[in-house]
C-alpha cells in the first residue's frame, strides 16, 4: 500500500490552502472569485479504496484507550470533519503507523500577518525534511516518519 505520497500531498495541500487563503484575504481579494468549480474533482471513499488501494479501516475515525482519535487526515479534509489526533502514515520502513497531527502539520498562524511571515520564512530557508516519531493506534512509539519539508 502506498499511502505516504497521498497523505504527504494532503498535508501539503492543507498547509498551502491555509496560507493561500490567508494571503488572499489579506490582499483584499474574494476567495470565491479565485476558485474555479469546474476544475474540482471530488474523490470519494470508494475511489480511494478501488483506485488507490487504501484499506477501508484507514478511512474510519476511531478512538483509542486514551480517548485520542486516530484515522485519515485525507478523509477529515474531504468531509470537513475534525482532524484526528493521530493521523495514519506509511512509516520510513514501509509499514503503517500514526503520527500526531500537530507534529505532521506543524504550527498554525495566529493571524494573516503571521501566515504571510511564515510563508516568506519557508520560501527564504527552503523546506527541510522533518523526522517524526510514528506510533501505533494507542500512541506507543513504533518507528519514524519523515515529512518532506
């Protein structure tokens, strides 16, 4: 199963969308004018299972013994649901695991000015890979996941 590119892309799109929306709002532009609905191609759970070979259990949000949620970042983004505490990833060794969403997504900007500053800083310094501790469903460390910058 090849989820790493799919979930890395989802995380990158989320961060990019947040920064892009913030920049548009800061510039006084209407985000609806920038959107082209004809270019959007919604992906369904069934397509993820059939076309990408994603195991159905990774598409459900569950709760572990500590009360933390775990599941798919992609599904939460697609369906407008809350982001799970632990997000499924393909670890560096190729096996499945979870990482804390807060570690995967990094810090969020508190306001539009901070978002612009963060985007400029990243553009200036370049994106660096980040190694994150990967965990099982219960949050126990089991390996590593490297997030592309």
